[in-house]
C-alpha cells in the first residue's frame, strides 16, 4: 500500500512533534549540547586556543579546588545561601500579604495594582542598579552615595512627605533598619504578588459563601480558606524566588563564577557553577519534599 | 438564572421598580437598634459581632496606611527620578529643595540623549531586542501548545528539558554558546568543505536565532506559562474544529490563539520587558552593541567622554545624579508608556491567564 494508515492518536502525536520541532532544534543547539559541554568542561582544564578549546582531563580536581583550597568560594556560597534563607520567608509572606490586600475592593485599587506590578517592568537591568545604587561602571566609585541616599532616609522622607518633622529618633531608627531592606523587598516581589493574586482569584465563590454563612472571621477565613487554596502557589512562589535569587547575576556566587570565567579559567568556572547548581537543586528538593506534604490540592 | 434576569428585565420595561429606601437613622437611633439586636443574642455571638464591627471599622484605615506607604516606597525612586531629571545640577546641593526644583531645565535630558545617542540606540533596541521578543512569544506559544495538547513519545523527558531551561542560569552555558556562534559550522559539514568557520559574533543572528527557536531569554518560563494556559482551555474547542476538518496548525492559529489572549498579553509584556532590560546576553555576543540597557549601564563613562570632555567642568558626585536619573527616565519612558496602556488588561487579565492553572 502506498499510503500509510495511521491511527488518529498517532497522527496527532506526529503533529505534536511538529509543534515542538522548532524548539527542539533550538534546545539542542543552545541548551542541551552547551549544558553537556559545560558539564564536561568542569572535569577538565580548559584553555582557549584559536578555533577550539584545549581540554585536558583532570577529574575532580576543579571541584576539589572549589571546596578545599578556594578561599572565597565557600564563603560566597554560605553568604548566598544565608541571604536566600533569610529573604525567602520574608518575600513569600510579604507578597501574600500584599496580594490579599490588593485583592480586596477599595477605592484606588486599580492604581495600587498598577503601582505594585510596576517593579516588574523596571526592576530588572541597569535601571534597578542605578536606583538601588549598586551601579558599578568604570570610574564610578560613588556607589555609596547613591545607596545611602535611598536607604537610610526612607522613613524620614516618608514622614516629611506627609508633613511630619522631627519624629522620635529611636522609632525612626528601628523603622529605618526595617525599611532599608523594604525597597529591595518590594521591588523584588512583583511576580510573586501576581502569582498569589491569580491564586486568590481562583478561590471558588462557594467556599467563600460557605465561610460567610458559617460566620467565619477574617482571621479564620485566612487560615481555613485562603491558605489551603493558595498553598500550591506558595510552593510555586518558593521555587520561583529561589531560582530568581540563584540566577541573579548580582549574587555573590554568580559574581565569583563570572570573575573566574573572565579570567579564562573555563573549566574551573564551570565546576563552580555546577557545584552551586547542585546545592541549589538539593535545597529545592528538600523544600519540595517538606512542602509537598503541607500543600493541599483541591479534589483530593 | 438567565431566564430570571430576562423576566426581570422584561418587567422593568413596564413597571419601573421602586427602590426600597431605608429610613434615615440618626446615630443614636442606630446605636439603640444595635443594642436591641445584641440583647437578643448569646454572649458568644455578641462578642463575635462586636469584634467583627471593630475590625470592619479599623481595617480600611490600616489598609489605606499600608497601601499608601508601600506605594510611596515603590514610587519614591520614580518621584526622585522625575524631580532630579528636570533640575539644574547646582540645585542638587540646595538644602531648601526637597522635591520641586526652583527652575526647570531640559538640559540634563538633552545631555543624556546626546550621551546615550538615544535615537539611534532606540532604533537598534527596537530592531534587535523588541523584534526578538515578539518572535519569541510566537515560537514559545507554538511549543507550549505542542506540550499541552499532544501525546507523543518522550514528551515527559522533553518537558523536563523545558524545566531545566528555567533552572539553569544562562551564565553557565555562555562559553559553549559563544564557541557555537564564533565558530559556526552549519550542519557540521561547512568546515569540511571550506575549511573555515562562519563568525556570527556581532551579528543580529546571535539574538534572533535563539528567539526564533524558542530558546531566547527566559524562554523556558514562557513555554511553561503557555502550556499551562492551553491546558486550561476546554478541549471541546479543538474537537469542534477538528470535526470541521481543520488541521492542527490551523486550529492553533484560528481557535486557540484568540482564546489565549490574556496569556499572550502577559507573556508579551514580560518578554518585551526582559529583552528591553537585558544587557547580559546582548553584551556577550557583541563587542560593541548599542541597546538602551547597555548605554544606560555605560552612561557614566559616556557622560565623562562626551559631555565633560573639555576638562573645565568639575562635576561632583551629587551633581552627577541629575544626568544619571535623566538617563534612567528616558530609558524607562517607552516601557512605562506601554505599561500604562496595557496595565488594565495585564493586571485584570492575570486572573484568567495560565498562572492559575499551575
């Protein structure tokens, strides 16, 4: 028979390959092969030559160097993980809080929403760097100036903006330490707020009505209705936040990796990056295992 | 329910409903009423009602303070940006000026435009980054649909690759990618025939090629979003199209795309923004590339080179801020305008986008 007869499902399957073919070609060239190569580099001493990279197998030497002899890497790793452990719960709680607030009905809600999502538009790239004052370009040693200007005076600025001068210094000091990080915090939470907001809007009306009829207070409503429905998204947000912090080119380990890389030590930088990646994956795995038990999925 | 509304609408035409108006009560009357109501309740219920009443009175105030405070924190850098972009540099050191400068000047903006070569840079950014982001939205949608609705062998492994694309930072695979572009060897035989490689560094191909194959900036995340959103759409939509003899591709274009509008909008916005702000990828494969984000990153050096080159002008750190903030302002303006135009659809559309389906 000249014509092939395929079942409907098989035909559809072939179309599926058709839909992802473009991506697959790209992924092979720009992702799968580079990832394997980079993993291979991490076991080699790599030197750039014209036209190719000269590799010589060194086994685990690069990894040993990273964890045994490198003076800064371990320290950077600990700092990065500490920052992550500290920021993660703050970001999750804060973005949930904001999402709950802007999910309520009040005057100016549209404006508030627009403002809260705005950092998503601006917060990446050099604009954020200038705003938070970490811009590090040639000949600019005044980063301190920018950052102090934005961080220490935040509370005073707010109070002065509203028209209160000379507020108690102790109180402002306390608030200052809190708020010095809030700018960073708020500017990092855009996507997380979006994810939580969409989860909140997915809570079925029947659950809300049932709670209202039973006379649940807002506190009870939060713990017994909101939290269970939102819990899958908490997991998603944790994963997103960890990855975002991990792939951020401004975190300590990433800076170190890129430094080593621009120093032509490709093999060693690959080893650093892969060990970091391994640790992050392990951390994510642990979080996933713990959270998966706490998460409540509808219909189970 | 539909019938009900129809009937009531029908009735309305003939008999306009009279709205029941509650008789207006003075404060004391209201209080008395509430007291009477309380007396008829059990103590537990009374406590609950009082607490609820207290909470309902306090919460809006509390909420307003928080919303105002947080909005202020977010907008503060922007307010500062606008405030300092239009003020003469001498007034940066004037302690009497808080927000509104005494004189307005456009010279900072003009200088920043000159230092950033703004119009050419904008053109280049539009061609390179925005073009890529648009291409990427389409290819990611295609891939996401393939993963959402078709069954084929190896699908779970391939989808695992998508997840890995989200997880692995682009910095790790930069050098292999660089080697790929620097010594480009089409089909692996070009070198055998000619003995040479094609150098793609410094060409737009390095940006467009990954975007065209759904492997651009954060493509993994977009594929994931599209997959979730297409999975959330009812299957009947496609079945109807198939029964009418539509091919899967035509079904995708004519049935699925119109139904996934809000996801397209979300992904489009994020993709444009991330490409617009990107400086990592657009420096890696270019020796001298002029995009908005890059020019802004190097604004400091360019200012010194172009504006203060005669050495007569001494600019201190605090005064430099006016130019930096002007540069920021002009580079975010296009994004801000786009955001303001789309924000209503964006923020309201999120609820219906694929994000919920995770």
